[in-house]
């Protein structure tokens, strides 16, 4: 390059000679441009590049189907500008970007105006109101939990009571099913049966046993009479569900009263030797169909009801 024809940068920063040695020199019109040193050219290029990138960022639409990035292009542009400027400054002999950043730390977000304003803090009254709201919410939750626990406890108690009642009813039903429907009137020895005796009718059967032996109702029923009776001394009459009446005589003591309901196997008296009796025994009769019904043989009647004699 001819030293007498200094270089001149164009708008893009390219240095063009104004003439050559050995060839005709084109006449150049006078220009008011200021000659720019070559060391400063990277800065101008970086400035133009940043303006182009910022303009593309503002006008270019994001691709269809892809969300537009928020805030990132501006940061990328800022980073690119700082990097290029730093390279230019370094080439021009200025301080390095690292040194400047260490001396003057500046946020990129601050330079781009992206720093948000500080949020206002709560006042003491607002904080107290917030705490009261939290306490009220906690109290409501605790009350609801306590009510639910109480309801569950009540439900469990009702269920337990129902289960106990059901178990009790089941046990009673089992006991009722196991309870005999008919029993012997006394645990003793059969000494006399039903029929004629010396020209008279012996209308029942006799069971001999020690004095005071318990006598039992042979079936469920209701006491019709209980007390003194001619020939028996003391007697008890029991009406049963089928209408028949059982009679117990000569007892030492009566343990039931008229109108009392009894079940098969209940103790109604103690064996004795009262009235027309030749020794301690129970005279037992059955009147078919009622108190004034026909007196029948008690042994077949007992056997028909499952009593073994």
C-alpha cells in the first residue's frame, strides 16, 4: 500500500486504498468522514451487530408450535455485545472485561431494565390478621377432627352394644333350643302306676324319694292352683300350652303361687308326706284338656313328649 495514499474505512469497516503505485489514482471527492483507527473497528462492528440482533428479536415471530422464549434473546444479545466489546477493548489495549467486571460489578438484568421493584412488606397489623386467620383455620380443623372422632366413637359404641345384644340373644336362643321341652316331675323311683286298686281308680303314678327332694314342672305353663287340697294335703295344678293340666300332690312345701308362669324343669315344691299318704312320695296326675278333663295315664303322656321313664 502506498504510504502517500492512506487507507480509509468504508461503512462496514473495510479499509480501502485511495490509490495504487503504478496505476492511475482515482480522484476522490473530499469527504467529511473522520478517519477511524483500525483498533476501534471491532467496536463499531459489534454495535451494528447488536442493533441488527435487537431488531430481529423485536420483529421475528417464534416458530409455530414452539413457545416463544421470555427474556432470553435480550440476555443473549447483551452477552454477545459485552463479549464483542470486550474483545475490541482488549485489542485496543484497554482493560479486559474480566477486570472491568471485577472493578464494577453490574447486573445484565439491571442494564436491560428487567429488575423488578421490591415487593412491599407486610405491616404488623396485617401480619397479626394473617396469624389470626391461621389460628381460626387451625381451630376449625381441630374441632372438625374432634367431632369426627366423637362420631366414630359413638358409632363404635353403638356397634359394640348391638354386637353384645346380638350375642346375648344368640346365647339365649341357643339355651332355649337346648332346654328340654318336658322333664320328669321328680328324681325318684316309680312305686305305683295308673289304674284300679282295691276297687278304686288310682288316677296317677307315684314316685318315692327322700323328704325335701325338689319337684319340677314337667312342661312350660301357668300355675292354676297352689295350696291345700283334699286327700293331697298340699297340691299344685299347672295349665300347659296344649290345654292339659298336670297335678302334683303330698308335697312338704310349695314354692310357687297362682298365676305364676313356669318353665319345664323349674322347681315348684319340695317332696313330702302330707294328706292320705303311706310315706314320702309324689303323686302325679294329668287331666286331658283342662282342670276338669279326663284323668289319663301320665306315663304314655310323658313318653310322647320325649321323657324316658
